[in-house]
């Protein structure tokens, strides 16, 4: 995951200057002292110290000043509003000798809770996106229960009467729609749909595959009913992101925030969080003066981490196995050499591949998995092969050990993890031909890797044979 800021202005309670002491942030009144009235953030953040955003200071005299040396430091989760993280940055202001540390959030409650030491997550973990900037909606084809029956979301009309989870009937007052494409959306991967397969949550739950945006919440029961954004339930099998280049999203607003029945599953209706403009209105009236909704205004409490999520994920994993899914360590490790698949000999964490020395383009390919989806911490990265060594030789006079931190190994490799002396691929590692430029005739590439480090779901044979084609774009 990551978080994208499109020239977002933070001021008042949504931005706080402070002091970062050993990873603990304490708010101060430094903005007032320096005459800063707000801060504009633009760009995408991922891991701390990674790609830097552009930061612009808004000053009390009405001018703006571009900050220098902007750095993303990390994030924290506010238990009072867990769906809207707080993000921490440091940046310089001309005339001020030391960098300014500050926090911003999309949360309606602001950063006021940061008056005392707040721990910052500075680990190499992707920034969790805020639900205020993540679309929360249904994919085309989702059937919403109404007094007319279960109606595809694209066929709903303002004035239709929805039947909520409690049985109460509520009128639909607004329908939003937007088509998102990879070519026109900078952060498309964060908006890719999640498919909840038929039966993933229980018998006939859902009744058929349900396609949602990653920020859309299901209403699930753990002692009591709770809203859980579906991305926190993804397991790479029965609940998984779909690789598409285009998707049409819809959302349905009732006269009050409530729980709809979508493909037989309880799911939230639309609640305006200041993102109504993200959609192209499809009838009904939109209030242009609405402000971000307070968390207390939602129909159910939200939860995104902790023992409740662990329990739900465990329940979903058990259900996946009941449906015939199994887990394997076989990551289908192979090469693609100038467009052709090349399989190697693999034994005890060693793989040996043979290909012509004239090869120009070589990729190390494998399946991928996301540790967080297997309950292995909160690492959201897409991981392939855990590489501990690379060596090339022609079996004659040329032999070269390739250092894992070699600058030419960049495309498809995550950073070196010195404590374990290994690097993870993202499933598609490019290996430059310069590494075997001295080889004669053929190249032997030896790969050392951990065979027990990767995990992959294997779908049931019946599911693979009967794979459904999902229509994600409305006609």
C-alpha cells in the first residue's frame, strides 16, 4: 500500500508541528511561532526515507514557500479513528536552521491527540492509505437488496427503497459512479478492486463473487457488529486483489448511514467523508457544504487491527481450506530468457539455470505473496523469492559472484536486509547481461534461496476449471 497526496492542504487541527524524540512525537505551537498557517503535500509516500513528497509552507503573510529536504518519517494509527492514519514528515523552511517535524491527517478529529508522546512507526512498512482518500464502493454487477428485489448496482435509481441488515427500509438518495483506469490514475494499484469469492465468509456468504474497492467496509459480527475495510481481510485466495486495468465503482447513499445487503453480505452504505466529488453524480442532490463525517456518525464502529482482525482472518483462512484451498512453498521459480521460459534444476535451496551467453534480457520469475495476508506481521509488500546468493559461470574460465547489493540489481529487487543477508524479489527480477559478458557459449546461473520463505495458495481444481469472468465495467 501507499498514500498519495494530490496537493492536499492541511491546516488547523489536521496539521501539527512537533518534536520527534527517539521515535516519539509531541505536538508544539511551532507553526504559530514561525507564522505557518498550513502545509501543502503533493506526491506518493511508501516506506520511511523513500520517495520524498513536495511540501509547500503556507505563511501568515499570504505567501507560499517551497520546503527543501522533505522526508517521510513514518505513521501512527489513532485508536479513536483507525481508518485515517497520521503521517509524519520533516522539511526545511528558509531561514530556520533545523528541519521542522510535522504531522498531518485526514481524520475529522485532527491531530489533537498528539499533545503527548505518540509512537511513530518508522519500520520499512508501506504507509497505510487513509479511507478519506480511498474510494469506498461496489464494483459493477453487485446486487443490492431492495423492495424490487436484488438489483445490480448500475440499475438502481434514486428513490429506490433499500432493505438494510436490520430489515428497515431506507430510500436511496444519491448514487455515485466513477471509472478508474490504470493509464489515467497515478495510484491505480491502491484502487484495484478486491474480490470476495462466493462462500468466502460462510455458506452463501456472499451468494456470488462480490467486488469491492479496497477501502469498502464489510459489516461482520465478532461479539458485536463491526465495520472492517475489506483490504484488511485480503488473504490472497478467497479474498484477493484483482489484476485489472479498468474498473467502474459505484456507491449508494441512503437517507442515513446504514448497512446494505450486497450479494447477501452486510456492507456499508455511502457516508460522505468529503470525497463525494471523487464520483460522477448519478442523480439526486449532493450537499456542497458537507464536511468530513465524524466517526460517531457511522452506523457501526470501525476496526482495522488487533485481536478482532486476527480472529476474522483466522476464520476466513479456515473457511478457505474448507473450500479446498491449500498452501504450498512451491513458488514456481524459473527464468524468462529473451521471452522464453527456462526451468532449472532445483534442490535444497539451490537452483541452476543454463542459457546462451548471447542472452540480452533475463528475468527471475516466481509467484508472489503478501506476508500480511498470511498473518506474518503487517508487511504489505508483494514478495517473490528470498535470494541469498547469485553466481554466474561458463564452466570454463569465467566465474563471478554477484553481490546482492550490486547497484545494477535494482529492477524487481527490494532492499538488502543485512541482518539476514538476503533480498526479496517482487516476483520479476531483471538480471543485467553485463554480469555474464565474459562468458563463452553458455551461462550457468546459480541461485541460492530460501525454499521455506515463500507461500502460495493453490486453488481447488474445480475452482480453476470454473473460473468466472467478472464484468467490472458497466455497459
